[in-house]
C-alpha cells in the first residue's frame, strides 16, 4: 500500500469514527472543533510517522482547516480527503 492509499484509508477511518462520535457523544450535534478531534485521532494512530517532517497537532489542525475551506467551495464528498492527501504529500 502506497502513502496515498494509507492516507486515504486513515482519513476515511477518522471520518467514520468522528461521525459516530458526533452521533453518540454529542447527541447528533455538529462538532464545531472537529479539526482538533481529527488531529488527536490521527496522531493517536501514528499519522505523524508517515512523514519525514514533524507533524504536530497544531500543524495538522491548520491543514485540516485549510482543506475544509476549499472543501466548502466544492460539493464533492470525497474532495476533502483528496485535498488532505495533496496537502500532506507536497
């Protein structure tokens, strides 16, 4: 499995887990600080070990926020994962 496939798999797992978190822990409400939740989830699963450069919770959160802004402009449910892969593979 190449890096892009690993990233997509991990992001998909993260998205599914976050959806469950919102439903079960937040009573169906939208998590306004989802970027922090994603960053924690990804780092707990050794996301940072996929890269040579340091990946911190804050840098990951900023990348997620940037990708989210681009995602809101396009109505493609897979776009966010693709943008994130591009951000991390550059």
